[in-house]
């Protein structure tokens, strides 16, 4: 039985990360269900300490999780060091696909005899994820890409609402209409977020789905569009969809928005040797022949819409935290044990 009696909401230490996995409104619901909730103070979280305090939460200092007694809930990675991890943690660890930091992190859990419930592996009987920011990652990625096409792009770190962004982009529609857009992974949640915004703005686009890849659709075609918004993710090793050789054979593609940001993941489908960008400096330039390619690869895109994406995510996570025996927790625990066992030692 999985029942989280005490939850410590960890302060996110990643620069610019303003999201939260549980909103104050949903925190109040947890408290009403008898779950104790401690919230680490945070100067950058989109919801203020006062909002959590007014919901009835206990506000504690940053770093309380290190010695606290309870389940530690967060979003982004823990600080990288060699300290053993003895508690139960819930967050996106990104440690089960041979990422560079994976072995080190899992060894920390082994040494501390702690437990990890990776949010990515909370799935239903059809292996479909139950909690995800993907839809808002798609919306935010589309906003970032379209904004970069404007003669005078707006700052991405100003926390405008979705309605405000739609109004700004609609006002600049004449600059956006001439471009040819391609969306990969268009059938997924992330791709659905992208296409929802493009539809709202009445921008024409082409879709690239898993069926297209399986049917042998030539990836050379990707270089024939002006803007490529990449949402396709691989669950097993696959040849990359986007490579320098593909881009070198065409001279049209000018902007690539890589929403997946699978850098360091052996399943990465974009093989361009780029670096992560940020909301503060969203665009980097990859020199490719006589036509430079501008690239956006922000690994915390939903933070662009931190309040709305947090509410979306929290509404999905809340019923799982309230459930006394939801099978998704067992699946996530099994994934952790399997990944840990591959290292050897005790699990």
C-alpha cells in the first residue's frame, strides 16, 4: 500500500524554475485528507509562500528535505553530489535510460537505501503516462518558436498568461503567416499542444507522425520547411530524425525548436551537437553552410507558463497522492528497482 502521510514540497534549485507539482489549492485538499504538507520557502516558485500558508501548509526553510521525515516531492533534478539518499523521493529523475548522471544518482539511492518514484513512470495499464507537463511543453515551445520569428521578440521570462501570449502573436500574425511549419510527433501530447496553438492562431502546418516514420517517409523532407518544431521522442534506440547531413542537403530550414531536449539521452532523435538554451537566451545559432540554423532547446519550457502548467500538472498528480493503492506507484517503483539492479549491489 502506498500512502504518503507527510510530504515535503522541495524548493526547486534549478535557475529560473518556477513550476510546482502541487498548487496551494490542491495542497489544501491534501491537508483535508489528513496528509501533512511542509512547503520549503522559495523566492522563485510561481505561487508564493503566503498562498501555501493561507492554504494551511507549514512553511519550512530551504533544504529541510535533507533531514526531514517524509516523502520529498519536486520536479527537477536534485543537486549533484555524492551524498547518500535515504528518503522517498518523487520527481523527474531522468535516470533510467543511460543518461550521463544516471549511475551516480542510482548509487546514491543504493547507499542511502532510499526510494525513487520517478514521475515519468507513473503510468496506467496501457503504459500511458498519468502525470505530464507535455501538453504545456508543446504550447510553450510553439510560443518560443513563433516569438523568435518576430522582428522584435518579446522576453520569454516575463510570465505572461497564455491568453496574453496568444494576443501578442495574433497581433503579429502577418510576420508568422509566410513560414512553412512542420511538427514532428504531432500525434502526441506535446505535439498536440503545439498544433493547438497553431490552430488557435490559424497558422498552416504539416504533421509528421510515428506512422510516417514507420512508412519510410524521407527525413530529407524536414529540411524543406522554414520552421521545424520537434516533439517526437523515442522509447528505444532509433536513428536520429534530424542530422547535420539532412540539413546540409537543403537550404530552407532556418529555425528548429527541439522541445524534447533529449541531450545526453541515447534515444535522442536530434543529432546536431547543440547545447541547452534558456528562457533568458532562447536561441543559439548552428552554422550550417551558408544558411545559419537558429535553434531553441529549453529544457524547462512549461516554466514559460508556470502558473497554468503547474495547475495542469497538479490536477493530474493530486488523485494519485490521495489514492491508497494506485497501481501507478508500483509500476514506478518497479522501474526504479530494475534500473538499480542493473548496477549491481543491494536494491
